[in-house]
């Protein structure tokens, strides 16, 4: 029995949900998200609560039950509250600057790197060393943050690079640590 799949999804005021068979459209103050789910599962809206049910206890249906419920919940939360992911630039001379709706990063390369946002995502420079990625679609926000982090991932020896806010980097000892013994 899926504990996640059976949990109801409360739909807050100001969020409109349309169910057309396997296709679900969710509209809210942060935009509109559409998704098509597996036809075997039943999605129902009753008294301002979304519920997902499965026809059998087969392994495929059990797996899709929890997944569908989580994706629906992310859609509802995204259009009502939105998602955000912060990235920190760690290193001497590493800076970020707002450039229209995109950002310009100085990451120790010989040239500045310009990043344009994906559809449905906004990029904000919060100071000179923090980038905030915001949007209604959790997957798009995470993908945009991963693309920015990939430009200069944290160095395993010095810790310099672009990292997620709160991410801890375990530094490796260098060559001199082996000689000190």
C-alpha cells in the first residue's frame, strides 16, 4: 500500500485544476502547468482535494501511484507558491551580475559567461556571489540550477566553484599532506 500515493493533495484557494482523462492542467498565480499521466491511474478532484487511485496492486501500478501523486503535488505547489534554488559562487574574483532577464558570470575564465533562463524560469543575482533560480516547474528550476553549477563545479581540493546554497564540499588532502607524515 502506497503511503505517498494515498495522501490527498489539498488545492489552495486561487488554484484551478482541470482534469481531462489522463491530462491535468493546473493554473495559479505563478502560471499554468500541464502534464499527462498514465491512463491506468484515476485522478479525481473532490471538495478541493486531489486524490490518485490505482486499479490493481501490480508493481507497475504501485510505482506509478506514488510518482503521479508527487508530480501532481509539485504542480499545485509550483503554481501557488513556486520553487526556488540558490547557488553560491565561491572563489576569488567569482561574481554574478544581472543582465536583463539573464545573468553574467565571472568564473575565472578568460571571458564572462552569459546564461539565459529556460522557459518559465527567472534568474536573479542576489548580491555579487549568489544566484537565485525561481519558477513554477520544479523540474525546470532544478535543471537550470544544474546547468549553472556545471559551468564551474566545486573543486575537490580548494572548494572553489559554483555550489548549491548549503552544499558541503569535503575537501581532499593535497600532495603535501602525504609528505608531512
